[in-house]
């Protein structure tokens, strides 16, 4: 079993920055791909960014050039650096991972609010 714990959310003004962290524990070596999703009120959960086992990344069009996903394998942690934040980035951000057996794992979510 894998446990994912997020941190780093909060309130920020438009144009500001936040860095989200997601630390994994348990059978973390079974995780194949990992990344972040978000869900705004009244909307479906959407993919924000994913980092594949080989190290390549993919981003939603809406965050390209503003968000950067990285990982520190030694710390079992992935980071989402969010710059130039916009009000439409307001959402609950969920850390996600999938293992080699196609089992999905989710964190509890962290709120990001972009408002003046």
C-alpha cells in the first residue's frame, strides 16, 4: 500500500507563486508514474501534470510555462512549483500515483486559492 501526503497549499495573490509537495510512504517503489490533479468547485477533476517513470513530464495546456513538476527520489517527494498563478487555478490539488499493477493512489488534497 502507498500513502501520499500533500503540503504547501494556501492563499496567494494573482501573479504569485506556491510550491506543493507530495511525500510518499509505504510501497513507494511500486509507483510507476506520479503527478497532480486538481478539482475546482462544480468541475471535474483534471490532470495538471504528470511525471513518468522515465522522467519525462506532461502538463495541461492551461499550466504550461507556469507550473513545473519535479521529483526527489531520495526523499520520495514530488514537487509542483506554481508561478504566475491566476484565479482560475483555484482548486483542491491532489497528489496521484499509479503502480505497476494499475492501482491508483491519491492524497487527501490541499487547497490552493488565488485571490486578491
